[in-house]
């Protein structure tokens, strides 16, 4: 695998799920996370799409 030169700029956007299209996350100089999408929308997506191993026993009783 070839190494990138320091002059090469990465312009490719990462692949994301269609529900999260346009999500941009940056970390400022204070270490704070800044996003252009509402956190509640991201949490709804994660609740719908990601299986939580710690909560599996609660879902099976429903």
C-alpha cells in the first residue's frame, strides 16, 4: 500500500448511512465536538439501527 504524500489532500467524503447524509463532525481547539446535525436525530438513528447488548434482556420481555 502506497503512502500518501504530505502534499496530497483528502477530499473524499466518508460513506455514511442515507439517514445521516450531510453529517459533519469537527473537534475545535478546546476539544469540544461540533456537529451540524441535531443530537436527537442522531440518537433516534442509533436507537433504531444499533443493537445494545446490555438491553437485550429488556427487549425479549416485551
